[in-house]
């Protein structure tokens, strides 16, 4: 299921917060049943799988559709999140989906012929990650009415089901005997790294475009620093193309660039201290440089309009320090979990 990078990054520009969201939607266009909810990509695997309680952990291997991201069977924190999933249309009515929840350890109900009493059947239900590490207990509100009920011994695995109701988003968890059926695994993918609120993750950095209160070079630099950030560096083609793509604002014109952190005094310098080894001037699009570069203290800005003869909106122009523009801040992400 690993898709070529060109396909994963193809499609409509903008309107995606992260590369993960874009890859998630690429899966959907490639006839995978996928949805992006709360920063997580959920994928309902096409093929149904048959497992036993002992081999249930092997289902985690099915969650590999998106290369380079943490994949595991789905974790459902509460009923409100279940409704969000149902609203996406990801899960079809009357189907059941393996998620990352099971009963472990299994209560000893041998004295009752293997059938647990209700109190015992409700014990020890947990979500597990791709390494079979316990994440959290299954919240009681997640179960559909009357479950977990243990009608077909032993019902030790939870499935998520959506069923027909006057409420289009009705459903929840049901306990099943894995030996009695085949179900589709429901996988989730999360970024290894996370960004502060308002920032978006592109590769290994967090970016935030500030459109309001456009500022001159000194003001924009100071505002980024107040957030523990710097004016962003454009040091690779994918970063250069992604920043305007993810800005969620395609209505700019050529004279409204986004200022970033490349400046010239005696030489070209990036605000974050990284080497200056990448340029993408406006004249590369066959359009010339709108403001001729003559040296002195200037900054470079990213043109975010496709109105040039080359429709690619990611070329650069030179701006004067005193001119006010929207600007792009950059900061380091934090780890979303303990290990990669």
C-alpha cells in the first residue's frame, strides 16, 4: 500500500494543514477509505481479516499504508470522537471494524462454564498501541447498549460498528469472539512530531503564517521571537512549495508576498543560522525580479500568486526592510510520543 511520493503530494493545492493530511486525502483518491479527523488520519482497510485472541496483535501490521508515520489500530477516546468519525462517512452501516481495544487479561470464568458474568465481562478492557503497549482504558460510554455482553464465548475483542438509526451517527463498541467472524481493521496514523497551536507541521519544522497586522522586517522578526520562533527559512524545494500551499489563503496578488527569514547585508543570511544554499528567484519563472536587487539591507519574500506566466506560486522577490507584509514564523516541534 505504499504510494509514490509524487502521487501522495499530488492533487489540489492548499486546504491541508500538514503533509499527513495531504497524504491521507491522497489515499482516499486512490480508493482507500480514509478520513482526517483532529489531526489524525484514519484508514479503513479494504480486506477483512480473521484472527484469534492470540493472533489479534498481528492486526497492527495492517496499519502500514502511509510510509514514515506512526500507524496503529484506532484509539477511540470518547463518544464525541466516535460521532466525528461517523460523520466523515468513513464507516459504513452494518459493518464492524477492528480497533485497538481488547480484553486483557481475560477474567477466569471457568467456574461458570467459560461464560463470564456481566461484572467480569466488563473488566480489563484497554486500548493498545502498535507495540502492544497499553494506552488507556475503554470508556464505558463507548459501548453500545447492553455491551460488553459475552454472548458467544469468549468475546474478548472490541469492534466499532455503526448501525441504522433515526440518529445517522449512532453506533459504538461491541465485544466479539474473533474466531466467529472477519472484520476490517480500522487504522490511524499520527505525526511523529507536534506543533504549538496555530502552527502547521511541514517536514520537521512548524510554521505559522501571520496575515493580520502585516509588519516591516524588524517588527515581523520581533513578533516571531515573541512566540519563541524565527522568520522561516526556505532551504528546500518542498518547503518552498508547501508554505504557500498550506497557508489556506490563495487570494493574494503578486504585490502581496509573504516575508521569510532570508536577508542580505554583506552576504545572504538565514535568520535560523542554517546555510544559504537554495534560491528560487522570480526570474526563474521567466518573469524577471519585480524589484531589482542592488545590494544593501533587503529581505526576500515568497510570492503566493499563480498570476505569473508560470503558475507556480512559490518564487521569490526582493522587498525593502521598511515595507510591511504578512510573514512566516518557524519553530521546532516537540515529540508527539516517547520514541520513533
